[in-house]
C-alpha cells in the first residue's frame, strides 16, 4: 500500500515538473515577430510523440489482455473465477 502512495506522489511530482518545464520552454522569447510553433520538429514534439506512443502501447495491450482473459474465462472452465463466502468457510 505504501508503494502505491509513493509511486502516485512521484508520478504527480513528475507531471508537475514536466508541466512547469514545458511552460517555461514554450514561453521563451525567441523572436518578437515570430510565432513559437513554426512547424519545426524539435525536442518537445519528439518527447510528446514518445509519451503518446507509451500511452497507446499501454492502453492497447491492456485492452488486449483484458479481452483475452474475458474470452478464456468464458470458454474454459480452468480460467473461471468462482465466488465464495468467506464467512461460511471460516465457520
């Protein structure tokens, strides 16, 4: 339980740090007459594409994993989860 709390705190701090870093990097005064997004592919675009690929990987394979076990538990009895009342077992 403590690991989850520590990991969640670390994750939140990293997200806050990333947001502050991106905000400071995006508001640097490069040139007064030039827009910040000129269509070039720089560090922020590469890092954002990397994070997006991580999210898509986790979501897609997580969904495949859940669908696989739902399929196996529906068709094969060895994968079924049987519910039982622990109060009856403890008596």
